[in-house]
C-alpha cells in the first residue's frame, strides 16, 4: 500500500510539472528517480563528484549516452542501475575502488 501511495504521489507531481511546463513555467529540469525510498538524480551525483559525463564513464563504466539519456529523462534506468547510483551516491570512493582495485583519483586533477 505504501508503494502505491508513493507511486501515485510521483505521478501527480509529474502531471503538475507537465501542466506548469505547458503553461510556460520553468520546471527546474531536475530529473530524479526513486529507489528504495530515496531520490536518485544521476546528474547531481555526477556533478557532486565534479566529473564530466566522459569522466564519469571512465570512473564508473557507464556509457556516456546512457548517462545523458538518464540525466535528461529520455530513458529510465532499471533497478540495478538505480542501485548502482545509490551506492555511488553513498560512497563513490568505495565503488571506484571495487571497480578499479585502486583508490579514487584526486578529483582536482580533472
């Protein structure tokens, strides 16, 4: 029942945003997805690491085109992808280390 209410709320918010957009109002362009009751915003996660899409691809082995489509809301990531983003959001350095078997590089060099 809780999931249904959450989904209904999300649909209602999306519809209101679409109406506002159609009327010419700015919607903010923030594309978020819900996974395990937490918001996942691929663009914000990438930006918080100060990475371009290409750099994000190098770090987390995510296709640049997929990242762009998810950030713009053109495609919806599946649950496995959302879980991966949740892990990056929680502890990017640990995810990087698991993928590359070395510590995360210094972000300032990018």
